[in-house]
């Protein structure tokens, strides 16, 4: 029996991290006309990063989208593509008509949540958010990297959350009408409206699906187990494995937990971060007005 051949995807969830992209990917995976990659984030096109599962493995990557049943869209949900300088130019060469979804979020909330996420992943060992943020320039220069040896770009919080500048760079290679901007606040407040907008953008029917939120914020329960988990994932990635062999879930349960109450950002620090990224918010505002967008009413983007 002939095996189905692989192909390049034609739909990308570019980012940004901690902006609801896991929920969007889950919604799309339920649509009969969309094939969502597994894993959600193959990390093939951002070859300026060192930690993609499929980096440098084009045939293996394309087989993620091999299927006997044809689909209208084949989707890669790697959220680091937006921040990568190499990803969008590379995508535009092999998938010139592809469509893109970018989720955005208030910079202060995003960077605070991102620090929590990188702690959980084992990329960040500095528990104090302010100290970790202040290390951004050091990490950018390849210094003060945790012993777990993460991709430095992932813990350069200062640069990683410049979504406006990253959008502007992406639009040097793709047409604005092929990119949908989604506001994280609208995902939280009116997910059916976001789903309808996504389907309209993709010219798909909007079937009734589960719109439950995915990937809730977690906290670190055990630093040693978190470090062990990080090293095991690195071995798995080096070997090119995508299955967890039954170990991932129990180790994750030991390393992390979902807190009963979410940690909150100090109001004074929030105000300072809002001011710091005001120019980048203005860039997002400018871009959102020129093409497809799903924004909350009285969005932070317009403030």
C-alpha cells in the first residue's frame, strides 16, 4: 500500500507565546478541513533557534502533514516563528500563499506570564520576575544562561515580547490580508466570536466545537524535577522522538502544578512595563487597522 506523501503546511500560528495559541490550535484541530501538526510546535523554520524538534529534517517535517484524506489547511503552530528572524522569510519561499494567525496580548501580562512559563519549562531558574527581566540584555549577549542551557532567545524577555516590531518584520514578506491578528482578551471574553472570525478568515464553515481554554498557567512544584524534565526533553529532541514513552505526564505532575490563585503583577511594575512598550503597542494598533483582526471592544491595543 502506497504511503501518503508529505507536504509543506499552508497555515501557521506564528505566535505570540502565552497569548492563547494552544487554544486556537485545539479549535483548528477539531475542524474537518484542517490538519494540525503533532506536535503542535515542530520548530522547523526558526533555524536561528537551537531547540526545534524538526530543525534540519525537512522530509521528517513534511511527513507531519502526510494524510490519505485531503484537507484545505495543514497547520504548524510554532509560536517562536514570530520572534524568529529566519522563520517567516523561509516560510514565504516554500508556501507563498500561506495564511497566518498571530495572537497578541498586553505586554505586561504577557511578559509576566512568559516568565512563569519558562520557569515551568526549565528554561528559567531565576524565580524573581524583575531580576529575570533585568537579565535580558545579558542573555542576549550569551551570558547568565541557566545551567539547563536553554535557547537564549527564549529568556530574553525584553526582546521576545516586542510583538509589534515582529509583526512589522513579518509583513515585509507576507501580504497583510493573509494575516489575522487575534486579541488574547477576546479569546477569554468571547471565544465563539474568535472562532467565527478564524473560520471566516480561512473561508471555512464554522462547526460547533469545544471551545474550552487550554494550557492554563502553571507553577513550579519542584526545581530539581523541572531540571530533570528539561534534560529528558533535550535527549528526546536530539533523538528526533515525538512520543513521550509514557514518562512525560508523571514527571510533569511532579514538576508542576496549577495554582489555586494566579500570581499578580505589581501595579507599579505593570505601569512601568506599559510605558516601556507603549511604542510597540502603537505598532500593533497600526497593523491591526490595515487588515483582518479579532479585537476586544475597548482593547488595550487602542489605548
